[in-house]
């Protein structure tokens, strides 16, 4: 067991899978970073965030393919490659860019299996960066996973730590459906214990990070770390929280959430997406339908406000749900009568 | 290069099959038996056939909403394809795709596509098998004059050119993007010239002449297999019918339609050429005509008499079985 960053865990997962299966390749913008050019002699940059560092040196230009800035072509080529038997990992540098290529994702890749009568699989992983918190502003900071999860045929994964990032990425690459793998940019440098060997974290299986009896808190992506920082304060206030990281949103481990709510009677969801039709509101809706009689208080979702992500640091800080808001909401639920 | 008699017969069979099939579908649509919109390929038969006679089963094509001709030219199973257009359980796509989304992966037909221009990047993706796996294959995208204005098509051409992928961009200029004429919708008016701007050789030819298409296809396929990258082939051939069946075609004159049928019938042109040159007997082709008519009639009858999908199938095959 070694300590690795979230970034290193992602790179390691790709290297292991590319060694295991010659059909796996990576395609995207600047993923080697100039080495795509035949006459380039410098060091491969491995993408602006270093998320593909070392891949070019290990596997070369045939399987680490630099592209023009051309997201529709990247996603469409990845979809077509997957449909014809390869296993592409396509990088959508920032998830915000889905707006220029979504047709290839939701009208094409997501529908191939259904509309072609299960003739073939579409084993495609779209790795993409989500999230606010590092000052990237309105067009590089969004978390559109609720939109992705709305699409039948897509699977959506939101790792919150290095261990899960590696295991979930390996599972995603081996999966035979298109998976949108949401890497949170604020977590790239996060440290954690990551085994050197290959292992899978199954899609659709959540994890209970801490057991508790008063309130179930489901946290997505970056919000997992924020709520973990609240545990001591909550305990000081006499609140025993059960903390759940769903790890993937589609498929979603609804049974884990129902079981927890049946025990605690209270549900708080922490979700970084926009509030209207957010994934969090879907979770509370399912809980209301399935385990209504267990509830001792109304369900609650904390998201950012319904506005784009601002650039100013003070506004961005105010945008994300913080510890104070989470602790306050938990108290309200505990004290609800 | 002189084609063998077998290849000429093969080419004629593909073209004629499309003609007979589409005329039959037109009748069926008029009778109200087809449960979805259809877009007929008549007038453009030489394009799909001229390209596909140069491809193997391992080679791939990515098609359009006007895809029946591409399917047949790529030798998709006639009966299961017909069943799909009638949305039947035993259709190629189990009835869930219908006319605008037919695929037959077993012969490299990667799907008709109801999103105009979206098939071009998909064809490029299939061609990546040459780069990643070293496979000997060619991938063709059929792109209408309307689709030629889509960003997806430009991005696909640029990526194929940059990565030197074995792709044929086959532009089917049939004169109209839905109801809008190519003289109105195409800036600069030169589709092949645009492709050249991406650094690939391009051809501009009469799409009602099988031999013109086939010759260009043979060169482009050879270049692609060598690893020398993509080519573009712009084929001009007006469609004989509306954008979809039921389109009243207010945007063109009866005289135009009569002229196309008289002067630009790909079947008539082909027959005349091969018969005049004494390459194939007229009676051989007549026999093919009769045989195809009975094949198509049987396929349609079989399709109409086969069951629709079970309602239990509504939510199957969204994901791999057991994975969701």
C-alpha cells in the first residue's frame, strides 16, 4: 500500500488497463502535449492538469492520440471506435465543454445498444473534469453530472478520493457501456492509500464512510470531503451522522440510501450541481416514494444557488455549500418536530 | 480498369435491389403499412453501390437518415432489414431503431443516423482501428449536401486528415437539404473544394454514373489502405422523390423531375454502358430484375406478417444485461 494522489491513481488505472488490453487507447486534446507531432523532441506534458503524464512514453502515439481542439470529433470518433470493437478513453478536458459535443454522447454513444438491438457494445469512457473551488469561473467550473445521469444508456461516476478513483476507473474501462467519469479538479492533489495492483470498485455500489443513527448524509464528489470535516462538530452537537458516498450516480445504490434512512429517519444530500432538477432532488424524491413512513423530518438537499459559478474568490466560496451550512441544516433536521 | 463480368453483375444487383426495394417501400408507405417516416434513395443508387463494391465486410460505413440504399449496398440481410423498417421484433435492431436507425454490424454497417452529419465522426472512429490495432480497413461516411454544412463533418474531416486515417468522405449532393436547394445553402457552392481545404484529395463527379463513382472509390480505398489518409468524393445525383415520403416538393418543378428520370437514371445509364460494350447480356440483367422483385416482395410480406416486439422489451438493452 502506497500513498498516491487522486491524479496518480487515475494515471495508474489507465496504465494498468492499457497494459492488460491492447484495445484500450486514450484520445484527447494535449494528452501528450506536442508529442503528437512527429518532429517534437521535448517531454510529453500529459495534459494541462498532468492527468495523462507518462502514457505517451509508455505506449506511444498509436495509443495516446493527441487531437485538434475538436470535441465533437473526439467524442464521435471515440463512439465509433467503441462501436467497432476498440475500448477508447476519451478525455473531455473540462466537463463544461459537453455543450459542444453532447450529440455524440447522448444521441449516439448512449443509444447504440438500444437502438441497434444489442448488436454491439459501446465500451467508452469519457474522463472529464468537474467542479468549482479553484477559480476557473463560469465556463470551467460546472458539475453537470445531473444532466449526464438523466440520459438512459450513460453511466456516471463521481469518485471522491484516490482509492475509489483508481478502482472506479478500472471498472469503467472494463464496462461495456459508455461511462462518464467525473474527476473533480479540486481533488487532483488529494493524497490517499492506493494499492499498486489492479482492483475494481464496482459501479453502482455506494460506500458508508461512517455509521450513525440520527441523520443520513449522502455526499457527492467534492462534498464528501467537506462533510467529513464536519463530523467532529456534528458529534459535539450531539448529532450522529451516517455518511454515504454513492461513488456512482448511474447506476445508483438506492438500496444503501433506503436502508440508511430507515435507520436514521432523516436525509440530507450534498450535491454540487445546479439545484433545479439536481441529482440530489432525485435522491430525495426516490426516498420519499420508497421509505416515506420512515421519515421523521422533511428531506433536505444542499446545492449551490441557481446561478453560474463565479470567478471572484469570495463569491465562489459563497457558492459552494460550506461546513456552517451543512452543520446548520443537520441541526434543523435533528430538531425538526 | 475493366471490371470483371462478376463484378459488373454484382454492381448491377446492388443498384437494382435498391431501386426495387425503394419503389416497393414507396407503395407500402402509400398503403399505410410502414409505421415510421421513410426517406427514399432512388436516383442515388450508383453512389452507395459504387463505393460499397470496393469495400470488404470488415470495412465499415456510417450512413444517414436516407440509409436504405447504403444498407443494401453493404449487403445487409434483406429480410431482417425489411423487418426493421416495419419495426418488427426480428428486425436487425429488434424493432427499436426503425428506418432512420438501421444498423448491421455483421457487415460493417455502423448505422443509419437521424442526426444530420453526426455519422462523419463515427466513421472516423471506426478508422482508428488502423492506427491502434494495425488493422487493414477502410471506413466510409455518406454525407448529404445538407449535412456538408455541419460542424461535425468539418471536425471529422480535420481529425481524419491530421491523423491520416483511412476514411472516405462520400458527399451525396442530391440537390436539396430537406426542402432547401444546394445553390442556397452551401456557401461557396463547392463541397469537394471544402474537403480539399482540409488537405485531402477530392473528386467531384456524376453520381448517376456508377463507373465514375467506382473508379474514384477504388483509388481512394487504395490510398486509405496504404496509410495515406482520407479522401473526399462529391457525387452529384438528384433524388427522385421528396425529402421524406409525403413531401409535396413545392420547391421544385415537375419538369425537373421528368428531366432527372429521363437523363440521369443510374440503372439506365449502367445498362446502356455494359450492353453497348457487350460486357453483359441484356437477358442476364432481366433475370436479375425478376429475381430481385420476388426477393423484395417476399421480404416485405414476411415482415408484415411477423410480430412487433413484446412490450416487455421496452426497457431492455439500455445497458448491458445485468450491469444496471
